[in-house]
C-alpha cells in the first residue's frame, strides 16, 4: 500500500515495444498502456502519465529506442 500523499513512479514497456525489439518482454500480458494504468491505478492523482519513445541504455539486451509508458502519481487522501 501507498501511504497518503506517497509517490508512485513507474516506467514500463508498451505493446509497441514488441515491434521495436530492443529489449523487454515478448509477452503482451507483461506490457502496459496509459489506459491500462488509468484503470489499475484508479484513485491516484497523475502528475505524469504518458506513452513515449526514448533511448534506453541498460546493459545487454536493453539498448536503443524503446516504447515506454511513464507514470508519476501520488495517492489522494
């Protein structure tokens, strides 16, 4: 559980990542979208909720342009 006014930070691959092939899961069930997160994180106040493409350099298997969803939210009292 997230405490009241606590921050939630997340970056995850989106389903578009499967076609880019620069890392991440190949199983669509492990990938997230803005709409999925709005439903799953109901009750949070979103400061950032965006899908974007950015370059990732995170070691072998996770390099290059990547499709991600980014979240910064806090729990509303």
